[in-house]
C-alpha cells in the first residue's frame, strides 16, 4: 500500500512538473530535474538498507552491491548536472580552463560508469535466477525487440547535429561525440537486458519479487528510451526533446524507488504485492 501511494504521488508530481516545465521554461525544468534527483537519492537510501540484509558472498548481496554502486555513482553525476542548472559549479573549476574541460566533458562518464554497474546488476539477477533452477526463456518476439533496441545508437548518429554539442562548451568536440556514442551503446545494452528481465518477470506469474524486478526492468527501459526521445525530438524542437527526455528520466527514478521499496517490504515480511508465486517463493522469502 505504501509503495502504491508513493507511485501515485510520483505520477501526480511528474504530471505537475511536466506542466510547470512547459509553462515556466528553464526554471520549471530545472526544478523538475532537482526533484528527480531527490527521488533517486531516496531510492539510494532504501537500496543501501536492502543491501545490508544479505550476507557477504550471497548472490543477492552481489546484485545489491552493484545496484547501490550504480545509484551512488549516478547521484554524483546528477549533482554535477545540478551544479550547472543552479550555478554552484566550484569556483576553482571555473577559474581553470583544464578543470572546466574535465568537469564539463569527462565527468559525464560518471553516467557511463553508473550504467555499467546497472548492467552488472541486471546480469547478476539473471544469473541468480538460473542458479536457483528457475528456467526462463526468451521468445522470438523478445529477440526481435532486442534487435530493435540494439539499433538505438543509429538514432544518435542521425541526430548528431542536435546532440553533439554542449551549451557549456564553446564548440563541439570529438570527446563529446565519443561520449554520446558510448552512452548510446551502453543504453542499448541496458534496454536489451531490461527486456530480458521483464520477460522473466512475466514468466514468474506474479508475486512480490515480480513487482520488484518488473519495476527495475521498466526503469532500465525508461533510461534507454530517454536517450532515444531526446535524439528523435531534438531535431523537431529542442524544448520538446528536453521534456520528453526528462519525462522518461522521471519514470526511471520513480520505478527505481518503487522497486527498492517493494524489495524492502519483502525483507520486512509484508504482503506488499499479493500472494507469492510458487516459482519465486524461495527467492521472496530469503
């Protein structure tokens, strides 16, 4: 019940933020980004507590180590982003051209590091399922969808004029181009793994654990789609591209928060998602 209320609140706040960003311009958009970071911080706090419930060496502990690492590194990347929106870039950085370049260009790779940790977490989850004897299989249409998301980097190439520049840089440069391509490839990998996780969730037949990984799989898909939305819409309207991207990132943050909260409720023995499906009962009651 608590998680469902939180999801309703996130939905209402997201809709209000979308409206405010559309009407208030940059100020409304910046506030929405800040709210998204708050939700991600809440998810990080809950995930850290979930992680402590597993003993070192357990497969689930490894998974949640990776998840907490992902959320922590992403938080650092998001705080860097907020420093641009709210003008609190450190003075010693602004006074040094080389540090400004590192801060603006190379620290973007914090997102890449975070995404790689997320890939590790999703992969660890799939391995854990199989190690427990839960035989999940991808179907033909799943492979077809994975093939589609594998082509995501093409959207970046097609939108290079809109995406291969940065308002904080004097001119486009090759390092930013490389980052965009790396981010697109990693996002495609996240989308493919998220589709696999969502298929496995469907085969679980319901239960609390299905809610957890259904939310996390949806979060991964939203993260990848944010990149596609920005790429496809920026050529039509930069403002529309930004709003579409931020809408997906809000869904991403909300889904992560819901997923970790459901996992927290499982650990406390609450019936947060209805009856436990027989195929996943051993995992849910750990």
